[in-house]
């Protein structure tokens, strides 16, 4: 009986920990009324209101039919990718794994830049889903200039392999638990062991400032009030 009680308590503890980790994840519904909610708005040339079922279709598409133009299937992406050939890369004497230029690649960061480099119209899709009766967007409706990122030489480095645990410790970074996330629970994700835009920003986290992810509350984060010191220990 004592053994069964022990097993029960251990199992219960694991479930509680798992639930706590999951509870920290931002629900996709947080995108509603955020800056990534394009259901209604005003841009350079247009004021629009989209149909209620089109919330996710500004970026994703559930089904691509035979008549659909070819385009990336990665994360069911539907927004036209940018044709920018080079964004440049950040350099530093402390970098051990240098970034790779995102131009012409297919990563989660390229999906972000398909809007945020300011070269692709909001209403540019591989499969048209938005009814222009509701959303009269034009090619002039692109991301506003104060939210565009086109020169990555001046930005926090992305698209680089996260250092191995020994190297990370030596250069003042938190060692990643696995190749999918720094924390091991997916709250600070890595993509094929690489840091990307979405490592820090969750495009669906509309209630968070600048869509920042809910970083784990470590001693360093609590002491400083900054999530930067979660990775930069």
C-alpha cells in the first residue's frame, strides 16, 4: 500500500508540474483584438472589415485545393513570402555560432518577415481567402514603416545554432535543455536547435507587450524584472 501511495503521489506531482507548464502557454485566442488581428482596420489606402471566419486566414490556410497556386506548406503558411535576397547578419566577437542570412530561406523567421520587412502587401496570399467585399486591401497596404525590420545587422541575432551546453555556460548563456527549447517545456522554443524571431515573440500572444513570450520566472528574471537574463545568465 505504501508503494502504491508513493507511486500515486509521484504521478500526481508530475501531472501538477506538467499542468503548470502548460498553463503558462499563451492561448491562440489571445490574438483577438491584438495588432495581429486583421479582421478590421485602417491602413494606407483602406478601411476594411473581414468576415468572422477569416481570423486565421490572413496568415494560415487549413486546406490548399488543387487550383491553389504553389506556395509553402510550412505551418500551413498562406501569406506570400518576401523576395528580399539578403537581410544581413549580426556579428560580434562573442558569437561562437554565426547567424545565417535569412534571404531566400524557409524558417519561421521568414514567415515573420513576409510582413515585417515591409515589401509584401498584407493581402498577398497563395490561396485567396479574404473576401475583398469585406476587406478591400490593395498592394499599397503593407506593414507600417515603424514596424518593419529589413536590416538584421543591427538586430538581436537570429537564425543561428544555439551553442552546446559547455559552450553556452562558458559564454554566459543558459544551456538549452534540448534542441526544441531552451527551457525544455517549449516556453522558449528553438527551431531545429536554432534561435529565431519566435524564440522570444509569440505572434498569437496579443495580450503581451510586443508579443513577448512568458519566460520562466528564474531567480535572475525575478531579481531584475527582465526576461533577457533568462538566456543571458
